[in-house]
């Protein structure tokens, strides 16, 4: 039996104030980054320029090299697609610069020309036409996705209130909302272009984080029944420690396969891997340091006849852990 | 006891796997296409019936522009934006095919459809403008009274009654300003009545209906559009042609209807339309439902016109013969499509639901496009996917040893079953959709990790192997169920409110989670039972 982090006994909850400071700072950084840089949307959202290319003698074009050359010439996330017959391609692209559509069209077309000179060589291709194209997805995609997440939060609250207790639902939703803010902040700080793939990554992160929180809460629910006399923070610590082997293994596997995606996936898949990579971290962090302490805070503020039938909980001063802080591998 | 359960579990697993494989077996797909010579023919291709999206596979590309030859647009920019919205709705009604509908420049719309097997039908759906109107036919028969004056006007222009065959050329000359002095030889046929009245035959039964011989339709249309004739046309009335010819005896006729200028209600007040089969005639019909305002207008209009005839017009053509209004009609009604197939009724219902195009569109460009992600990205993505999978397999087997092998085997089944399920429901797989699938793989692995960790805990408590496995599965279930139910709930909301790729993500995630629950819990359990069955006296578990 190869067990890792078995019988661990870390006092996670004791460090919650440090964690609050860290996450508060990160939230401030996220909001600042969003305010200063804003999100950089991909051509799928903004539209851009469509350039049509015909290769001389219908020779094939090395799409991978062209993409890399475009990247070097300031055009990120270009779509290069075969079109009609052999040796004919369309490129949908957009320069990162702000400006009017007309400026952008000319600039993009010339940047595409420069890249093609490097890859195919001058005179080996002709630019048939270039012109502006509108966005692929309507602006409603963003607002509707957020709306959907908002409604699903309400549903999760209701479900967890039924299966656990309303406190658990509130704490889980708070943790997930925290993750959404931090992940979007991460996207802004890293200047990652928001493409449909990145939207997919953010949605995956939401599912992943919620999953992780509920797995710890499931153990909390069980331990509340088992150890009726223990203090709430001890029960939280015990639950986090007991699920630690699972957490390490699941997150480890996720990070391993995301690393593979980031390293081998190429320009199109890398943003997905990066965002999910960050999402795994923040999802794990928030399950331990947002969901659990928030649950405890709610318990202290609104003590009620809960699952255990316990009426009140005495708050223990912070920094006075009952259990020793220690590690066993 | 255990043997019978094990057997039934194995049978169920086998059946699910077989169904998935059956859904993935490459099969012949008929592709209907209009060749360069204009003939529609079917070709067959053999392929795996899993639909890949535009980003992974490419598809059919159509460039569309406003066709102002039929209806002039007063504000082309606005009409193009409207057309964009209507096309999005029309093509992506169920939200899982993920087409591309994009504006190009100021005057063109690009539509790209993934894996189209019937391009002719696809083009029809894109082009049909679906402008629905209900208008009352002219009960006063005012055209009958106006015809003599029209004949006289035509006579002044020098147009004679003719057999109608060479008519267009005569009219063309007139329009080119030849002042009508030259007479075309063909048009010197014996005159019975006037140039128009000889071609238009009023129907005694339905006021406002006139029959014109199929061969004379173009001539009548041209004559009625001459400025001098148009000026004599009854005021507040317009004429429209029927959509299909009527055969009477050996001859084919086209009906011409004189209709009130103002429709009593239009398709913009329509909220729902469905195709159906008329139980009486067993022909296809489209039933529709109007919104509150539409129902009120329709109710007032029909109540005022009981006993009159009402023409149902689609794209300026009268559908079928106008029925007589028996009584006040409000919310619901139906359109009879004589001589059409149920597919056409379904397409009509679909286009009516999505709304009308403000101006018809013409196809100015048609081509096959490759994958929008580019072949290079797809290749790299596949390498990355394989590498990621190998990592997972390695970690699972390293940590859980023989039990890990079982989990990996279940994961293999998961891949086949989830792809089979996606093929069965006809979902289109795109890159955001693959993200959902990857997440569900992660969840499948996590479910196994949860179960195995639990089994270990039970073993460490000193329980027997058999009991530990039972308890491990039982205790892990609550966490697995609760976490998956919330994830599926999120996915359902994303499906309900999301658009395009968000919907695709939601579909693959929900399907993936259902399949992962089956393989990670049910199939893995079955594997454990097999294992115990073969070694009933096992004292230690390789986990």
C-alpha cells in the first residue's frame, strides 16, 4: 500500500488568518489588474480581419510555422484554415493594438504578409483579399454564462441545504465565487487572451472547485456525527487531514495531465492548461481556507440546532491550536 | 448470490459497451449535393458517426448577401444585423451543432456548418426568408371592374392581347422605351377582349382569386407592373401569386390573388410553430401559436371577416387556396402544405419559429473549409492528450497497484462509452466540448481515488478484505453522488442559459459525468467482485 500524507495532522484552520491575508491581497491584485488592463478578448469575441491567401502552384503552407511567425509579428491566436481547393487558406487574425477597424485591417494584413514572407518566401503566395469580419460569438455568451453560473449557485445552495445544511451551501458557493474572481484576475494578470477555449477552462474550474469543496464537506458531515463532542475547528481539521491523501492524489494527477497539455498542446491549448492549472490551485486552496473557515464563521455567528443537535459553539481564540502542528509523510 | 449479481452486472456492462461500440462503428453516410451541372445526387462516405465541430474538422462555408432584387431594403446595415440574429437562431436551434455565423465587412454574412450531409437543404434553410402574413382576399372583386380600364391603357401603349409565349420580349421593348410603335409579330393574334382581361380568368367561387395559364404568368406580371397599369390597380389592394400551380383538366394554372394591402397579422407575432400531420387529409401541416397582441389582432381581423377568404402568405407567395373564415380565430391556427413532404413542414416550422429574414439572402460564395484550429494544433493537442493520459495511468497504477489497473481498465471503458453516448445523442464535439470531457475524466479518476482511499481506511481499521471493499464503496458514495449532482446541476444551467460553445461544454460534461459514474462506480465494483470471485480467500488487497 503506497500511502502518501496518510494520518496527517496539520492544523490547517490555525493558519486561516494568514490565508485570509494572502487571498485578500490576491483579490485586490485581481480587481486592480481587471481595472487597469481589462480582459483581452480573442478574435472570436471581437472580430478582426480575414485575409485570403493563395499559394503559388497550390503548394501547401506549413500552418504550424505560419502560426509561430504570426505570433512573432504581434498576432496572437490567429485561425488558419484551408479554404476551398489545395493551397488556398483563410487567416482570421487581429493585432493586439487598439484602434479603428480600418487601421486594424491594414495593419493585420501587412503583418500577415510579413509572416508569410518569412515562412513561404516573397512571391510564393498572393493575398487574394482582406477585410473586416465580425465576432463569431455574440456578446450575450459572456453575460449568459455568468447568469447560468449565478442560477446554478442558487440551485447548489438549495441542494446542499437539502443534503447537508444551508451553512454548507453558503460556504461552498462563497469558495467557488472566490475562485472565479481569482481565476479571472489570473487571466488579466497573465494577459491571457479570452477565447472560447479559455471560457471552457473557467467553466471547468468552477466544476472542479465545487467538487473539491463538497468532498471535504462530505467528510465534515460524517465527522460531525462521529465526534459529537469535538470542537468545530477540530472537526474541520480532522476532515481536511483525512481527505488529504485523496486531495494530493487527485490534484496531483490533474496537475500532471495539465502540465502535459501546457507543454505539448501548442498555442491553442496552452491557455486552457494554464487557466485550469491555476484553477486547480485556487480550487484546492479555497476548499480548505475559504469554504471551511466560512462554514465555521457562519456556525459561530448563527449557531443553531444543527446536524449534531448542538446549540452553541464557543469560539476558541486563534493561535491556540488544540492539536499539535506536525507532519507525517 | 454474488455469482448471480456478478453475472447480471457483467451482462449489463457488456450491453452498455456493445451499444457504445455499435454507435461508433463507421457507417455509410449519404451526402446529397448539387453538382456543377446542377443535378442533385447522393454520394456515400464511410465515417465514424461522431460529429466533429468546425474547429476540429471544418465544414461547409457559405457567403451570403442581401438579395434586394425581390424586396428593397430601406436600411441594409440594420437588415444585415437582423438577418444575422435570425440565422443564428435558425441554424443553431438546439444549440449543439455550433455553427459559425459571422458578419464579414458591411454587406456579407458568413455561415459555416460542420459536417453537413445535405448541403441543398442547408442552403434552403439559410435562404428561406419565412415572412408569414395573413391577408383577406378582395371580396368586392374590384379588379374585375378595373380590368377594362387597364385594357384600354395597354391599348394606348400599343400592347395587344397575345398567346403569351413571346410576351416578355414585347414588354422588354416597352420598358426599354420603344414607345410601343413597333408591334411584335407574335402579338398580332386575334383579339378577344383586352390584353389583360383575355389572360386573367376570375374565379366565381372565391372572390379575389383569378386563374392565369402557367405560360402567361410572366406576361401578366410584367403588364401589371407597367406604371400606367399599376396606377389603375384598385387602391389599398395588391396582387400576389400562389406558390404552386393548380391543374384543371389538361392545363396548369397559376392563381393570382387580389389581397388587402394590410395583413391582419404577420409572423412577427408568432411564438411557436410545429409540424404535424393533418388527420383528415394525412398531408403535412404546420400549426402555429400567436402571442397576446397577435391573437388579439387575429381575433379582431377574423371576426370582422367571417365568410370572407383569408390568404396565408409565405415570402409573398400564397400558400394553398385561401380558406373561408368560419369563425373568429385567436391564438392558434394551421397552415396546410399541399403536395409537400413532412421534412418541408418541419423546415417551415423551424424557420417560422426563428423569425423572418428582413430581406432574402443570396449565396455569393460556397466552399469547403478545413478545421479552424488548424491541423497543427489538433495534432499537438492529440499528443498532449496522450501524454496526459499516460501520466494518469502511470500515477494510478503506481499508487494503487492492482486496484489501479482495474481503475485504468474502467477508464478505458469510460472513453468508449462516453464517445458512444455523444455519437448516440448526435452532439457535435468541439474544443470547449473536449474541455468538458477532460473534466469528466478527472472526475472519473477522482471517484476511483475516493473509493480506493476509503477502502484503505477500512482495511487499516482491521476489517476483512471483503468487508473493506463493501464499506469503502458504501462510504465513498455520498461524496461521489453529492459532488457529481452539483456538477451536473451546474452543467444543466449552463445548457439552459448558455449559448453555442458553452452549451456544447455543458452537454459533454453532463454526458461525461453520467458515464463516469457508471464506469468508476458500477464497473469498478464489478471488477472487484470478479477479483474476489476468483480469489475468495484473499487476505490482503493490492491497493
